[in-house]
C-alpha cells in the first residue's frame, strides 16, 4: 500500500429527472454535494480522489460497475443516500461482490439501515455513519498506515461486537473545504443557460420533527446541534468562486431548512443577502423552507439579492395531517406562507403528501379550501397557486426506514414490505378503492402518452 492511497468515490446510479444516455445536458438534474464534500476533505489531506458520478453520466448499475473495475484505486466509497434509489445501488453492489479493494457505503439511507445492510451485503467492508468528512480521511490514513478499518471512529464494521463509535456532527461548517465539483465546467451557465443551477449547502440539518422524515434518524446517530449554519461570508465566498471560476449565475440552496426555524436563522439569511449585494454579485437563487418561517418583509429583502423561488414543504392536506405528520405548523401559517411568497413576487413551489394509510376521502376538499383562502378570491392568484403545486394530488407517503411514521404504521398492522421498500394498506375501504382507481387512471395515461410518443416519432433512418 502506498502512503497516499487513492480513494474512488461513487455517486450510485439513479435516473431521476435525467434522460439516460443522452449526454451532458444538465437540465432538470440536481447536483449532489455529498461526494464533493468528501472528496475535497480527502484532497485537503493530500489523498488522491476520483469521483464517478453515475447519475450525471446516465450510467446504470452494470456500466457503473464496469467503470469502477477499470480504475486503479485502494478503496471505493459508494454513496447510497436515498432509500428510493437503493434498488439501483443494490444492483451495483451485486456487480461488485468479487472486488479486491475494500468497499464502504455511506449516506442517509446507509446510515439509518446500517445493520440490515451489512447483514444483506456481507462483502461490504464497512458503512460510514452520519456525516463522514473526518471519517473518510481517517480511513485513508488507516490504509496508508496499514491499519484495519475497524480502528476508524464513525465506521460500522461487521467485526465490531460493540455499538459503533460515532463522531459528533461538525459544528464549524466553515472549516470544511468547498465541495469538489469536477463536472462543473460541463454544466456551467454558458453551456446550459436554461437549466444550470449550482447546488449549494448553507447549513446542515433541521430542527423540525416531521414524522415522515428521516433527518432525525440520520442525525440522531451522532451528537451535536441539529441545525448548523455556515457564516454568510463563507457561503457567499463559495457563490462568488462558482461565478468567477465557472460562470454560474443560478444557485439552488439544498439545505434541509435554509432558515433554521429561528430568529438567528432569519438574521443569517438576511446577512447572506446583504453580503451578496455588498459584493455586487448578479445572481439568482432558490431555497427550501417551512411554512412557519417566511413573511413578506424577509422574502422581499432576499429578493433584492436574487431570491427567485421558494419551495414550501407544506405536506399536510388536512387538519388531521398536521398532527399525523407532526409538522409543527398550522393551516393559518400555511396560508400566510403562500401569501407571503405571492406578495413578494417570487416563484412559488410546494408539495402535499396526499395518500397515506389513514386518509379519509372527505378530507380532500380541505386542500382546495386552503388554496382558495390563500388566493383571497383573486382568480389570477389562484391560478398561480395551482401552478406551484409540484406533486398534484397523486403523491404517496413514502414510508422511510427510521421515520417515526414507519413505527406507527407498523404498530397499526398496515405496513408491508421490508426496510428497503415499504408499501401499506389503507384503513378506510373507500380510500383504498379511490386509490386503485387513481393509480389505474395514471397507468392508462402513461400508456397512452408512450403510445402517442412512439407513433409520432419518425422511424430510424427516415428522418
Ligand atoms: C439534492 C437532493 C435530491 C435530488 C438528488 C440529486 C442527485 N443528483 O443525486 C433529487 C431531487 C433527485 C432528490 C429526490 C428525492 N429526495 Co432528496 N435530497 C436532496 C438534498 C436536498 C440534498 C443532498 C445533498 O447534496 N446533501 C449535502 C451532503 C453534503 O450531505 P449528505 O448527502 O448527507 O452527505 C454526507 C453523509 O450522508 C455522508 N455520505 C454521503 N455519501 C457517502 C458515501 C460514503 C462512502 C461515506 C462513508 C459517507 C457518505 O457524508 C456526506 C458528507 O458529510 C437532501 C437534503 C440534504 N440537505 O441533504 C435531500 C434528501 C437526501 N432527499 C430525501 C428524500 C426523501 C427524497 C425523495 C424521496 C423525495 C420524494 N418524496 O420524492 C426523492 C427520492 C427520489 C424519488 N422520488 O424516487 C431525504 C432522504 C431520505 C432517505 N432516507 O432516503 C433527504 C435527506 C431530505 C430530507 N430531509 O428528507 N433529492
Ligand atoms: S422540515 Fe423538512 S427536513 Fe425538517 S423534519 Fe420536516 S420534512 Fe424533515
């Protein structure tokens, strides 16, 4: 083993919003920062790193495995972050059973399901728990020193009998080097003016307790503050660098909660805006936040610095959903949040989680009442509000392993499937029937769309 081992990092395949195999069109595709952060920390300690970003290339599991095998490296770290995308990650792992080098898995889902995953994929060397910048650097150091990975804090290793030793969450996010973005040159604004937005992470974690979410399960494995912000200067330094080096003018804040559900978080957001204006940067950005965090004054101030869109995680269709989802928000706050976005004239996006095991059909109208109230009887506002709905009324609750609602549905005897992929039964027969009809209609529509696309496409060789 050389004293500077080479680490190969892999963003596991998935096909979300990406025309597979159609080249480098960075449209509708979100940049993932996990592997970028891990890479830059390793590089800052002098280790060699390569990232294989399978979704970026549109590579499926087999092609990704072939690419991995064709590289020279001492350890491969695979980011299996999403439970929903795990089927593709699992197929990739099955292709790698005979790999000589150690394989480490990491990310949200891998952290939460570490025991089951190491049982089901025994050829894995370890699973990185939680945020792993420091852990992976220690892995590389252990390899360089010829030590076993079981000595590394923050790794779950099969040979360890005791509970895994985890690391505290990183409190000083400014101390982390900016994420390594080897492909940024390809999707910079000048090459993809319509679609290129750089992801940027201005804080980590969330203080919310939504019952369908796994952020608490992921963070709960480590000690430390639930919401941790970067300083405004450090955030804007990164934005400025991305503009100067790559020409980005659009940014997507991928924080779980950009505003941090506190006065401090609100002031920090305003300071970010002031810093952007002070430096004279011309840019636009969008943020995700909760309904209990926004008001017109705040949004207008952010808009002056370039705020273009707000994604509100409304989620609750009805009064009873607010309780079931443990949102910690009220319907009044939801209405006020929509109004605030409209009145500040930034683009509105939001979603509901519509189908869940306890849904009663007579709750449906509550969505429309809420949206109507938010429109205050103005038909133009109502149209704008309807356009902002990202999921329509067809979104399902995805039961995620480690979420509080998983336990509730299980205790009620309604959960089906296993830790990798769940489905559920409905309590009310009328809901079950309506759900079937809705899904059947959706399938038919997709079929009709596919058929008409096939018929209208010119046959090969004739065009
Ligand atoms: C960008 C994003 C997406 C993009 C994906 C982009 C891409 N190119 O891959 C898109 C839009 C596709 C997406 C979709 C979804 N997403 Co999403 N997404 C995110 C988001 C906002 C940012 C990810 C990111 O860049 N994080 C920043 C990095 C630095 O953090 P990190 O990923 O945790 O990485 C650290 C550790 O996990 C670890 N680590 C990561 N990889 C590895 C690898 C190794 C080897 C090791 C050791 C460690 C390690 O170290 C990293 C550095 O500290 C996160 C929220 C968030 N802020 O994390 C949600 C998040 C990941 N998404 C989530 C969810 C729920 C979804 C959806 C299911 C939503 C939905 N209902 O539709 C869908 C899934 C797709 C589907 N419908 O089938 C959940 C994850 C839940 C879970 N347990 O699976 C998150 C955490 C949001 C939340 N709080 O609920 N998402
Ligand atoms: S506000 Fe968002 S990130 Fe926070 S707990 Fe709720 S769903 Fe999760």
